[in-house]
C-alpha cells in the first residue's frame, strides 16, 4: 500500500531517510515543470526545485500535518519562484529552444531541450514547435500570480481551496484571478483557440 | 466564432436578462465570470451546474466563451513535460548531506515534553487534593500530643528590648557593644 504524502513526511520527521527519497521521486518532476514554467529557465528551475526539497528537509522536525502536503510544497515553490522572478526582473532569462542543455552531468551528454524528433516531416515539426512556443509565450506573458494560479490549476490539478492557500488569497479572489488569466490566454492564443473551438 | 476581448468585457459587465413568457432572470453573464472555469472543470455543484446550463441555452455568447475556455485548456495540455536532469537527485542528496546536524539548545531541556508535563500536572493535582482532604484518623487527638513542660521563659526575658539597645551611647561602637553585653545581666 502506498503511503500518503503526509505519512511519508511524518516518517521523515521520525528520521526515516527512505521516506524523503520517496517524496523526492514523487515530486521532483512536477516541481521542476512548475518552476520551469514559472521562471522559463531550466537550470534555474532545477536549482529552485532543489531548494524546495532542502527546505522541506530542514522543516521536517517542525512539520505538522495541518494542511495537504502538496499545498505546503507548492507554497514553498511558488514563493521561491516569485522571489526569484523579482530578483531577476531586469534580466532577460529567455533560453533559446535550440540551446543545448546538459541532460546528464555524469556522462556529459547534451541534448536539445525538447524531446526527440518523432516526426519525419520537418515542416510539420516546425509548425508544432511554433505552436508550442506560442502557448509558452502566452503563459509567460501572464502576470506572475496569474501564471502561478494557471499552472497550479492546470498542471498540478490542485483544487481552488488549495490554490488559494498556496497564493494566500481568498477563494473568490482566486476564481477572479483565474478567470482573468484564462481570458488573457484566450485572447493571446486567439488563432489557435478559434480553430480548436470549432 | 470568436469574441474580441474589448467586446467581451463590455458584455461581461452587462447583465443579460433572459425574459420569456414563462421564465424570469436565469443568470447574468456577469455571474458566469466566477463559475465558467469551475463549469469547464466539472467542479460545480449540481444546482449551480443546472443554473449554468439554463443560462447557456439562452446565451450564445457564453456558449462560445465556454468552448473557448475548453480550447485554452486543451492547448495548455499540449506542452510537453520535461524531466529533471540525471544529476538532480544527487544534488539534492548533497545539499541534504551538507546540512549541519541540528543541535539542541540547552534551553530545549527546559521545555517539558507533553508526557512529562502531563505527569507533572497530575502529580500537582494529586498533591493539592491530598493536602486539602480533612484528617480522617480521629485517634490522634490534640490531647494526645506531647506537651512541652517547664519551658524556661527566663530565656526569652533575657533578651534586651530593641528600644534599650538604641539608647546605648554612640561614641565608640566597640565599647558600646561590650557595655551592652555587660549590662544585659544587670537588667535581669
């Protein structure tokens, strides 16, 4: 039987290192993706995700299961991302989609950011890439708090109560925030939306 | 059919009333604002969903909006999931290993654990309770207590009253002490 996040965290609190490892496995991908979509820089996203896990580890002795584990985890992640964005406000952190990244530091293997080309037709692939970039840029253009709300709502599938706790706002304020964000996305992605909504 | 943002805002601000021969106001487009996303997500309560669907039957603009919100959600699903780099876990382990062992402050010893605090409070309650109980053994009466007889009351009367000491001459303290010590037996 799989242990719940709260149970794992309580086990970490009791000194079980294996439980921390399980939490790391369970949340490393969602956290890195969330942070990557927030800060738009992979290396920075990984650094921030590592910092999140470190903070979870540091807080283990004081951990009380008063809220859902994911609420706590993504609250740490959101605060770190928002602080990082504020710190780098005047720096342009766009990474080229063609820029190679170190996929595995141990063997030094490098690969492009996006996963392999499964499409034999290069034109088709370029069209799809352009489409993805458009979606990425639309998300990127959202104000930081709206962006966090959309990412938590769409990709982490947190409910409204949880997201409002993460963002420290009321549930009605969150609904309004999400509505405005989706409205902006609807306008920004108008050409894609029009064909998809038919 | 796509609605421009400016037009959308104007229409959102307007309360659209659906009037017919048998029904009054169903729901304004403005009220849709807070519910549209929950409706698309399938997170509305049964009654709210019914109200929403009634509105959608009579409001083409809101029907378009619902479809477009769904389309936005589908577009967001198209973004690929990235995997953390192979060194990710190793870096987390290194950070955790570099964490200094938390030393307990000496003040921590003063903070009682909940168990100790519970036991201590129970002992305190028991002590107070036992102390407040009346004496149940009548065998020990006041008359049975040993009486101290032949108290030498003279011992008490041997002490000079403080008022007398304050009247002693003040010229030489060592002399006055000696004098007072010598004078005490005379007062007896």
